[in-house]
C-alpha cells in the first residue's frame, strides 16, 4: 500500500520557521521526483517546490523562493520542507506528492498568525 504521511505542521508567528516531513512507503521513493503543494482556505491548489530524485535539482515557486528549502533523504524515504521567514499568506494545508503519479499525502496544516 502506498502511503505519504506528512507531519510537522502547526501554528507559528510571522517570521517564524517550521520544517515539514513526508514519510513515504509502498513505492520507489528514491526513483521519484517529489513535490510540495499547498492549498489555502478558499483558494485553489498551488505548487510550492519540486526536487529531483537524486536530489541535486530543486525548483521553487516565486512566492517561496529564498525562504523555503526542499530536501530529501532517500535512505529514510523522507521528503522535507524547511520554511523560514513565514508570512500569513503561507497559511495553508501542505501536501507532498510523488510527481507524475497519483500518490498524495493527507496534508498537514500550517497556520501563520500573530
């Protein structure tokens, strides 16, 4: 059974940091390009970042470039998203996704508020 389980969400003040994790199982994690996406209340889904399967190439949405860092540990089948300098507009449910597949996590809530 394929599973993507996100964790690490929570509430943080503007300017704060959070690190999200996504533990994968049931498929070849190390051979897949992985992404983070998010969906804010009342808005459509938004792509956040993508990392190549070896991990050497990364791409970011302009809205998070310079503040977020996507990484992966293939030995642990885990995807990460380090989020710094968080803004209220980063409030959303964050999902990990195995690119080019139908594999999605259940999401983890991130709330940025004072």
